[in-house]
């Protein structure tokens, strides 16, 4: 029985991964020259520092990618969606500080403090910020999953791929991604919604 469950789980994980990868074909971009203009870029949050105190390269490269999109005129506004579950942990504000340092004006940056998961970030960009078409900014594997979720929730999304990390650096993250992709389908099946919604925020035209 345990072996059967294990095999079925592996098959489900494999199918989930394949479906999400295929859904994003032709919808992620790694060059600012090739990506079309969008009003809003949605950067998906992560912690700035690792447990050992060094800068998280996933974070650094997402900041770099967002700044590059803005400076080349590919996006007009940025929504930073991340975790702010405690006073001591505030991903959106940390991103904002570094985006401003990178040259993006403060008034062009909007913060989503309730982006606890990718699902929350994607749904809230539509329900709270009123955006039905966005550029999602993260590493390619993350963009692919976010694009699948966006399509399910009626959002036209493409992804701009921040620089990826080495296979060794991202080994644990890549393993977790297989489970995260499987959970996408479980969440959709169960009708999981964001932890919080709230008042709408208007982004100027």
C-alpha cells in the first residue's frame, strides 16, 4: 500500500510539473529587449538574507530584474508582494528600500503586505490592485507556477525571468518547487483563497 501511494504521488508530481511548464511556454522572457511593455510589474517576495547572514541571491536578482524593467521603460509601476506576518519580518518594505536605491521612484512602488504565498500574490494583484494584465518578476521556475495560477484566476500574465542561481545553491529550493507545483492543483481543487483580501488600492493610469 505504501509503495502504491509513493508511485501515485510521483506520477502526480510529474504531471503537475509538466502541465505547469507547458502552460508557460512562450510566456516567460529573459531579455528586456524582447518583453512587451506592461503597466505593472509584480515582483514576488522572498527574504533578503539567508540564515547564515549572507544576501539571498534570489532576492538580489529579483531586485536587479525589476530595476532593469523599469529603467528600460518596460513597466511603469511595481507591486511588491511579500510576507509581512510579523513586525520583525517585512519583505515588501525591504524590497522597496532596495528598489529605490536602484533608481525606481518611491511613488511608482506599491506594497502588498499580504503576499504570504504565490497564490495570494497573484489573486490580490487583481482583487486588491485591480490589475488583469501583469509582468510577474521572479526566477523562471517561480514565474511558470505563477503564470499558471494567474491564468486560472483570469489574469493575463507573462514572466520576466530574474537571473537564476547555480544548481548547488538552489538545490533545496528546486526540490520544494516540485511539491509547490503539486500543491497548486490541490489548492485549485479545494478552492483555496488568499488569507486576506481587504480594501482596493488604485494605481494611476
